[in-house]
């Protein structure tokens, strides 16, 4: 099994966490999205038609999109189950996961930030304000959901779920980008608990083979 990944991609980070939690061995294949490797013909045609990371390949099977990959992993390697089977719990986990992946990451990923830079010609200050605005919008929603429906130490109780796999990379990126997250104590409590777990630690960007220090 191969994971096509970029060390600083939060979507790749999600999948690395899931693989580590499940104890699934994989070969790490670096794809440098900063230099456009994800758009090269060989990658798009042979690995991921979406021209993005992550992508997981298992023999002839190849799959992109982090949430779809985790769902597939849950089917193939059901322990620990990251997307619960019980309907209401499943819905809550997916609610938080999709808020992060759709409402936050989709407007703040590298592709969007590059467009702000190179096409719209925004200033660095404006780009920073854009990023922080959408982090605040999303994290406020996550915090309200976790405060109302969550249960520590993880997002939803005693075991990590897809919600934790999504939340930890998002917070890590927000901290890297200088966001103040003091207003989200429940979310930050989950984050602090998670990063002490061996699987979450092994998946962190700084330990990946393609890591480059800022």
C-alpha cells in the first residue's frame, strides 16, 4: 500500500493519522504540491485524477479524497472504527468532520491561498486576514458542536474518530499560520490530548520523510 502525501497537507495528515491508528503499514510517496508535482500528467493519469493529495493506492486500486479514504480504510480495517456505525454518533462525527473539511479547509488550502497571491494580488496582510477569518468561522462552529454534543477526552468520548483525524491537522495548521485559538477551549483540550497519542505523533508533519523546515 502506498500513500501519496505532502508533509504539510492537512488532508494527507488526516489519512496518516488513520493509518497509524489502525496499524496499517504503508509506503510514503512524497508529492510536492508546492512545486506542482500533483498536476503532472503521470500523477493525474496514473494516481489521482483530482490532481491533489492525498491518494492511496493498494495494488490496482487508487483512491483520492481524505474522507473517502478513511471510509474505505474503515471497511477494510475495521479496528478501530473511525466512523461509528450507530446512526446518531455517526452523524455527529461526520458533522464535525465535514465542517472542517468543507467549510474551513476548502477555502484555506494551498490552491486557494496561491490564487489569492498570484491572480488576485492580495497583500500578505490581506491573505492572513482571509485565513484567520475562515478559521474563526469554522472553529466557532466546531467549538459549539463539541460543547453541545461532544465528550472528552476525544471529540466524542473515549476513542478517536474521524472527527479527531480532521480536527488535529486543522488546529496544527491554524497555529502554524498564527491564529489565536484561545476562544476554543474544548477543541484545544482535544488537540492537546490527541498529540500525546503515538499514532497522532507519528503522523505529524515534522516526522515525515519529505519534511522541510520553514
